[in-house]
C-alpha cells in the first residue's frame, strides 16, 4: 500500500490561539461545552482525521492567567470527555493526555484501557511529564521535580502500564454459561513490578480491546524526551519551525528506535502545524491579522512566560525591545530553546514574539492557500521530516472547516491522504501493528 499522510486534529474547545475565544466564530464557552466538543469530533471525523487529540492541564496559573489563554482556564478531563464522545462517532481515534508525574500507573492503565473498550479500540495515551510549578503544588509538592527525575519516572511508569495492559491474554474470557467457566485462570497474569519509583502487583481489572491496547503517544523533544519516545512511543508529537530541524529529529528518533531493536516504521513522527487557510493568499493573511489583533497583551505575556519556563516577568521589560536572556528552567527545556530560536531568527521584539507564538505556542504556522499548505506538508512528508501532522486549527470550528474543505481535497487529489478510513481501530487507521500479549508470545514460543 502506498504510504500516505496521517493526520491528528488538536482541538481544544477553547480554541488553539490565545485569543481564539474572542473570534466571532468561536464559542466563548467552548472549553466547557460538551455540545461543541461533539460538533468538533463529528467534523474531524468528516475530514477523515486519524484522531482527536487533547492536551491537559493540572493547574490554574496565578491571577487566572494561563499560557493557553483565558478560555482554557477550566475544561474537561480528556479521558472523561472522550468516553462520552466515543459512542457518538465510528472511526476517529481519541488521544488523551495523562501525566506520569502525578498519576499512578494502575490508575493510568485502568482509565485508558476503559476508554479503549468504550471506543472499541480507538484510544491513545499521550504520555507527558507535566512541567509547571503550578501543577506541582496541587500534588503535595512545594516545587516540581527536576527534569531528569520526571523522565526517569516516566520511563518506568510506561513500563508498568504496558505490563498491566497485558494482564489478560486475548482469549482469557471464555464466558461459557453451560459449563460455568468464565475465564481461563492460566491466562491471567500479575505484573509483579518492583522498581525505583513503583511497586505494583496487578493484574489490571480491565481486559484488552480490539486493538490490543491504546496507542502510546509522546511529545518530548529534549534528549531525555527523545530517549523516552524512541523506547516507548508509537506516535510522536513534535514541534519544528524548519524542515531541516524536523529532518534531524525524524532521523534521530528512527535511528534511536532501530538501536533499541524497534522497527522505525512503527513510530510515526507527526509535527504540529497551525494553518490559516484562504482561497487566496491575501484572504489567509487577513484571517491571521484579524485573529492577531484580538490578543490581550496580558494574555500574550502570560503565554510567553509559560513557554520560556516562567523565569522572567516580561512586564518589567520594554515590549518593543528584544527578548532578554532566559534563565535555565526545570520546566519545558526544549520549548524554551525553541522560543529562543524563533526570537533570534526573526529578530522579534517581545511583542512580536508573543504575537507569533500566540497561534500554536511554537508549532509551525502556515498562512496561505490550500495549495501552499499542501505543498509544505508534502515536502516534509516526502523528505524524511514527517509521517504525518497534528493539525492545530487556530480557532474553531472555522479553521478546522477551512482545512477539511480546502486542504484535504488537495491532499486527496495528490494521492497523499485517504478517501475513506482503512479500518475500525486507531491502530488500523494509523497503520500500526497489533501489540501481541507478552504472555501469549511466551506461551506460543514454548509450544513451537
């Protein structure tokens, strides 16, 4: 089968852009409107997207400000939301974010396995380590854990979750009413995990789904993040401003995975792309200008502060001057470096910088026609920079509809994107292999 682009839809109900909630097309209460999320899910499925992707926050920053914009201060817990949306859809997958720093592996394994069953094999887990002081103080800490500690814990956390997802072999449940035999007890397994961070007996009390277990997604770009992704991820959400850095990341991840004994094609690299799409280039530019004009200065500075590690108070600086040196952070190290790169390459002032990153917080922003957007996606896809893309419409539902109605047909015409879903599970649509139960593999090897 010819290789085609995979597409995720990153659709926070409050909108992607920091000022999205002020756009006339965007419901101001979108973040907490179930009906709006239902509309988004059905629209994304109409566009044949592989998955609906949601990030998650574990805190409200001081004074009600937030790096995502005020409209995202309050919202739904993503697994809960997706469990309600899944029965209303048929094919689209649901990738929810959950933190390895502030959750126990058993709880994580249980809730995602449940979503996988409810959705009939369409769940994915976006593994994050959570990097904010505001979150730390909500979870019995005075300050967040160091960067290296969080990733060390994350590695073990994922290991335990995968063990728990294998608690039941696929044919464990007999459910024979005539004989009274419900399960084959020889096919139920404990995790018996004892490690540095976790001690978990198991088994999990939720069985596997039609796709085996949820797709594992990861979004770190630091060296620790790359190691975690290469070892555990099946989809990687990444951020790049240039095809050259995307290619370096793509090849590095594939090489690390190969060195760990994994097949590189079983790890899909999907950079984030925020498109402003118009029928003409001027129309696209006007959409960008109109949304930029709605940014509240305080929100723009809060966004910039969050993405640079929360180490400076930008209100103390001349907003029409350059970005000052940024102190080291234990937060999002790779994102801080990316923001520094954007500022230096464009020679942005502080004001110009927050206006630029307001769309997608450092992800690649494209302003142009459907043909121009498709040209860029095709170039990255065909030159070892991406296996697909996570699309971040700046405002909703308008920018999502623009992408579906204008860009998707262009990609389909070029043979780069599906015209119908290939399967019923998220794995089938992403072209990822079914994860065989580790105990079934061992049993079969003994028989052989």
